[in-house]
C-alpha cells in the first residue's frame, strides 16, 4: 500500500460527515446558516434581492439533499454558478448588456 493512499477516501468521508452535520443545522436553524452563508460568501451582496433569496434557498437545498460526493458536488457547482452571476451584477454596465435585448448589429 502506498503511503497516504487512503487520503482521498478519508477526505470524501470527512466531507460527507461535515455536510451531514451542516444539513442537520440547516434543518434546526435555517436562519443561522443563511447568516453564515452571507458571511462566507460575500459576493451574495452583489445579487439583486430576489436572486439572493433564490441563491441562498438553492444552496441550502443542496446542503440538505445528501452527503454523497455527487450531492456535495452539486452544492459546489451551484455556488460557483451563483458567484459568476453575482460578479456580472457587480458591474452594472455588464449586467445591462447581458440582460438583452441582443442586437448583433449594434454591439457597443
């Protein structure tokens, strides 16, 4: 057996336990975790209010969906996608241009 070859399995197992604990906290005190998300994901402030609400709800739903590696991947992927959306909203001109209407003849 290679030294430290068990690390990937230990990391996955540890992540599953951490996600499981966090899912329990979400179920017991969703507001607490919403506040923690706002602290840990400062880019949430760039989202419009309705999008911020949708983002937090989606992320918390992913947290409570399960502790398998694929479930934690869904959370990570959603967080990355929402961060990209927030970054667009942080630049009002970019947000305006990307919200349409799109006219390829008048690309300013």
